[in-house]
């Protein structure tokens, strides 16, 4: 029986497929025949219609073009009407005659339009009608013959279909076994992430529950991992690069997994990991090693992307033993959010204080829109002193949050929260508008003004509408060119140099000055500065704070500032608090100093008074 099944079933299914294909082809052919005959009828009627119109001196060139298109497609099979030529000798001869008579009829039409008598045209139209009519009959005969053939074959195929159905019934139980095996494969697919082939959240949850239950004597920790600003990575470098990062990170995590451990990708750039450990230091060391490999991969790629990864860790021993996996992951996520956006800390363990911190951050996030609308954010100004002149000739706009009850919230408390929740762009634009309003009022009052710099976050910079928004605000306040300076962090400049150069160039076209902020924090590359048309380079205080007693450091920094000045870039040292630092900066030729030694950030009213002296 099995032997016969192996022989008969393929034959029956092959016949079934052939029957299906033949039936489809038959239906399509019959539809094509009907369509072809219909268009032949149109040609037949149009011939007479055109002749009557020409006789009555009402030419219709579009109708002639219509007939031209149909006849051409009937001959070649190429055109917009979907007509296929019939491969029948009688039909081809009749169609050829019809085409010739149409050409003769068109020549007579043009003679009539020149003034010739219409009798010949009427005669041509009658001949054309007869030929078209005959062509229709030939096509109908051809179609009828094929329909009869189709009918006979359909009866035969119906009988084959009955036998095929009987065959399907006979092998029903065999198919059941096959379906069971296929369901097993589908179940495996349903638990895997398509892109990285890592476990999805459901599979990770099941595996984690099994591992915890099977290994009660082991200590386990849950990780919640996330890339910083991954959305903007996709927007700027493209989804192909983003996908490569995700697949490579999954590969590195898989290599790090030991027996009794698992990981998964739960969404976007978010990964979860379950690791065993003896000491918590092991957990950090292993994760840092994985992330170090990933950062090197991103930086060594042609995109030279500076990737930052943040992680939260929740140890199972720190929570209730009956807590669900999702709740433990939530706590790891809470921990991760407390460090996301920070430059120094990238990992955090969940503690009782984490939840309180998250509540405070949620409070900041929820109050933000109302604070913007009610102008609780205040712009402070910190003057910058020109060392050669001994007076300030520019300033930087900074932001403070003063609540309704008069309390000030530190920027260190709310800026990171706004950054990681993608709200910082709204604050950037708010500060920029306030600065423009401040300058506009002084200009209208005839009071002196100086250039003011405003900070632009990485998220704002990568906003496709950034340049359009800022130039529109500048123009709406009618601020003269050269009074507004845009500050970017150095990481923005070195992550995507080509895009950075394009934005700088377009900012200059709209009258903005451009500054690179925080130079010296780890991304610094003097060789790249020569290709960056920035106006100002701001040196971070850490860049020179320990250089006063070191001749070697003094030589290096003097060389850097000298080179930067050769590039016609103004140098600004920020965070200056001591006289010895000022003297050192004068010695090495620094242009401008900003810091508490000269001025602290001040409210706009106080700054306005200082500016008016």
C-alpha cells in the first residue's frame, strides 16, 4: 500500500495541479477572446462613426488614434488594452486586410479634410465595416472551437479530481503526522526574533521561569539593555546599519552565554539577559566586556558610530521569590532608566531607592509641558570674557527650572530625564526663542547687544527639521546675522562628520555662528578639526585643569591652541574658577574665558543691566 501511495499520490497531485493550471489558463484565454472580439466590434463601429463625422466636417483625431492603438495592439500584442494576438491563419489574414483598409481609409480622410469629395470615403468605410465584421466572425469561430475543447477537457479533469479526492482521504492519517511535525517547527519560529534569531519575550519568559525553577541553589540576575538614541541612528545611518548593530549585539550576547543562561530581544534595541553569578562584580565585568566589543564594532564600521549602551540589573535575591518574570524585568528597566543618558555611569543595580527616583523622574516628565506653557523655565546668561580686552563680549544662554512655589530644580536633575524621554528638543527650542526675544527687545530699544550662544542637544541636531525650525525662529524675530551661536557637543561632530559638515554649512548660510562644546572629553581629534568649518572651539575644564605644574602638558596645550588659532577658530575655556587658571590661559594664548572666576550665570534682568553699563 505504501509503495502504491508513493507512486499514485504524486501522479494524482500532478494531475490536479495540471488541471488547475489548465482551468486557470482556459478561463483567462476565454476572457481574452471575449475582450479581443469586443475590441474588434469597437473598431468596426468606430470606422463608420469616423466616416460620418468627417462627412459632416466634425473631425475627431482622438477617435482615429483610438482605432490606431487597438489595431496596433491586435497585431503586436503590445499596448495598454491587454489584448493578445490570436495565432490562427484565417484570423491573421483577415486582420492584415483590415489594417490595410484602415490605412487607406485614413489617407482618404486626410484628402476629404483638404476638400476632396466624400463619396470615396463612404465607400472605404463600407469596405472597412465588411472586413471588420468578417474578422469578428473569424475570431468568434476560433473562440468557439477552443471553448468546446475546454469543455471536453474539463469533464476529464473533473473525473481526475474525484480520484484525487479519494486519494487525499486515504492518506489523511499520514498527513496528520506530517502536520504535527510541521507545527513543531512553527512553534520554534514563533519563539524566535526574525532579525537576530534570539528568543523573543515570550520564549525568554518561559526559559527564565524554567531555569529559576530548575536551579533553586543558583543566584540569578536579570539585565535590561538598551542602545542610546537608536532611533536617530536609524534615521541618520539607515535601517540596514541599525539592523547590523542589532544582529551583531545578539551574536556577542550569545557568545557570552553559559549553561543555564539565556537572553532575548524584546523590541527595537531592547535586550534582556538572565545570567548566573557568584559575585555581583562578575555581572558587571561580563556585560562591560560584551558592550566593549559592540562599541568597537560600531566605531570600526564605515559609519564610525559612537554607540552607548545602558543596562539595568535586578538580582532575583533582591525581590520576592514569587515575583513574576515581567515584574523583575520592570525593575531592571527602572534601574536602566536611572543611568540612561549619563556619560559616566552606564549600569545600575535595582535598589529600593530606584523606585523613588523613577517616581521623581515621572513627575518631572509629567510636569514638563505645563512648565513650558507657564514659562517656569528661566533663561540665565553667563558672560564670556575676552582675555585680550579684559571685558566680556559674548555670553552663553543656560536654563533653570523655577517651580510655581519658587523652588529651583537643578539642570542636572531634569536635563537627563528630558533627554532620555525625547523631550529635550522642546526645551532647546524654548530657550532659543527666549534668547531671540531678549535680543529683539534690546535691538528695538536701541540698546547694545552681543552674540549669545545656545546649546543644541544631539536629539535636536539629528531632527530632520532642526535647521528649518531654528532659521524660521531667527527670521521671525528679525535677528541680525552673527548674534546667534549654536553649540554642539563634540560627540555630534565626530559621529557623523559628513552630516555635521552639511549642517554647519547651512547654518552659516542662515547667519548662525557655530561652536563645538566640551572639546577634550574623549572624542577629541585634532586631525578632524581642520575639516570642520566651526567658528568657536570650547575647551572643557578637564582639558587643562591639571596642566599648571606640568611643562609637558603646557607645551601640548599651547600647541593645540596655536594650531586651532591657525585655523581661524576662536578658543573658549569654560569652567574657569581660579586666577591661576586665567593666568595659564593667557600664557598659552586662549581667546576667551567662561566661568565663575569672572561671572556666574545670572537672570536675564541682571544680565541686561550688566550689558547696558
